[in-house]
C-alpha cells in the first residue's frame, strides 16, 4: 500500500508466486523504457502440495520457503517501495489462518499480496500489452497458470472483460494424468473438463469478438518451444501444430516416454495438462493461431510500479466507479474524509500509522462507507462490508479488500471483532485504530450538514483516546454529546477508552 512513484527508484523487482513456478524479475527504468536485468524462476509446484483440507504439504512448504529465501537475498539492496510480490491461485486457496503467508513474507523479507483472479488478469494484460508492438486492435489474451487460466479481452492498453477459470497445467495434470499415463480416454476427459470450465464464458471470448490472440505464461511458451523445435509451426502456435503435439503425446503413452525437442525436464510433469487446456481453448473459442508474449503478470507489476500506470490511480478509479454505481453521496463522503484525514495526521506518530499507506485506505473507506445504503438503511454498514469483501476491485489485493471491508463494517454501531478475522496479524491493530478515526469522523457529520465543524484535537496513548472541543461547543450541541457518550460505550467493548 506504499507509494512507489514518490520515491522514484530506478530498479524494481516483481515476484509472482504461481501454482507451478515462483518467478522474480528485476527491471531498470531507462527513461520511458523498461530494461529487464535479471530473471529468477523456481518450479516450486505449490499447487501439488495443496491437500484436500486446503492446507499445504510440509515438504512443499519447505521447498517454497527455501526459494523465497533465495529471492530475498537478491532483493536485499532494494528499498521496500521498489518491490512488489503477489500470490495467485494456490495462495488464494491455502487455509491455515495465514501461517504459510507469514512464513513466506518472513523468508522473502517483503509483504506478499494475495490477488484475485480478476486482478491477476488485469496485471497480465498490462504486461502483455506493453510487450506488443503498438496497435489498437481488439485482442484476446490467454494465460495458463498452474491452477487457473485467465482470459482477457482488451484493446490497446486497456483491458476489458476478464475471467479466471479454475483449470491450469498443474491442476489438470493432477486430475487427468496423475499416474503419468497419456491415453485417449484421459486426454478426451481432460478436453471435456476444460470445455465445461470454458462453457459459461464462451460467448464472450469466441471468434468474432477479437482480431488477434496472444498467449503468455510458461505453459504457452513451453508449447511454442516444442512446436517450433519440431517444425510444426514457425511462428506462434497453430491449431494444426497442437493436433500434431497431442498425437505425439498419445503415441508416447506416458509422460516419462515423451521425447520432444524443446521440452524442458522441469516442465515435463505438467505438460500434458497444459496441452489439454490450450487445446480446449483453441477448439471452443475458434482459435486458429496464437502469438506468444514473453511478458505477463510480473512484467505488468513492473510497469505499474514504474508509473506507466499508477497503482493508486487504478484503485481510485475503482472507488469512483463504485461510488457512481451505488449512488453514494459524494459531498457527505468528502466531509467525512476531510475530518478523518485531520484526525489521522494528529495520531499517526503515537499510533504508529503510516500516513501515506493508512491515509489512502482511510480515504477510500470514507468515500465508500455508505455504499450499503443502496441495499437497505437497516444494517447498511454490514451490506457495505459484504460488497467490498466479495466484489472484484481492480487494483486492490485480497488483504486491501479485507481492510476496506473491516473499516466499513465498523464505522458505526457495535464494534465487530469478527470483521478482522481475514486480516494478516500485522494489519489487525492498525486497522482497528483506523476504524476509531473513521467512526469519530462519521459521528461528527451525522447531521449531513454543510456547516463547518470545529477542529477536533485528538490525543492518544495506546487504547486511550481523548477528544477536545472548543470551549462551550458541546454545551451548545447536546446531541453530539449524547452520541459521543454512546460511542464511548461502543468503543469500551472493543477495549478503547474514549474521553471528551
């Protein structure tokens, strides 16, 4: 949640913790160009370690943490604002109360954002679009990961429709080729399973809705390397070259017997699953030819950090869009935001709150705190929290969505501790303190009047809070005094002591 553009470092690093491989790319900003100076990849196969109860196999976890420690060594000389790490499909699914995430962040030495499939797709498109020659045609971008496949329609640099499908090279290989055998039945079952995943969104992405198709990710690059090395396609991947590749796999009968020029050993265990997923996409979407991009999610992260697309601007655009869609009273939101900002500036140091990072989250919460009113006035803070926790919010990580939802859930009435359960441990106390500031700001503007309010003086020490008003003001505003007395009771139940 920091502001990388403000520090303007010249070197940036992006880490992509995928279901098949962990990647890190380091890029240097050279004027308007991105120059890649280092790439690291480790086939961790995190998806293979996801157990039925959604916990992680200890051996796979150990392998992953060792990789992150190596990445962390490479990052040691970079400032925090120049590094961004994201986790995708498997990281989204791990259910261990955040234990692996905390260990992963410690090993890497940097925070890790868990991003939604929609946000993953947006970043993929950003990376792919920057890597292509300039063009304004409608394009379909396909990225096959270890546990999910992203489809994105876009034009020029702007992504449009995007979907994340629950199939990838690791998951499909585990489901259909777990014993290594490649049979007609297994391949046909894999194609059918992939077709079922594609079916609900097929009409959005079928031929006629785009002028060109671009593929990214290790799976697609690996398939391109094989079809090119075997002379089946000199440029990109064609439908005919995929058919020849499937025949070769079926003839081999077992993944250990596959002898294909261009196929690396670390890609071999998940190759059949990846071929099945791409084949189904070709067949169901009417694709004849696909170009291959060497850039994807991690390059999208680099471009965003470098300021070609300002991350905070994407988030603000999302917030503005929600405000319009749900008919939020912007004047009221601005009044609350101004007061909340004043309170934050007074307590940021004693409460240990980063004024930039926390300021943005608090501002977005102020702008969206009444989003639930479009559903019902009764319990609208609960409705608003549900919307923000579950909607696709471009630019926001899962953790940021959870913080935003917790702030909106707790901006009035009873202070709900359950709202903080989905937050990483290190974010719980800062978020609770931001909730207090939001509550006080909302309380001061409950009358929704445009009349100016007195400048509050706020002093804090731990969970003790003292609010001071101009002399005699509360005597002239008994309703505000009564609301403050009730607020003191609410906060007392959350272990905060309010005095005024």
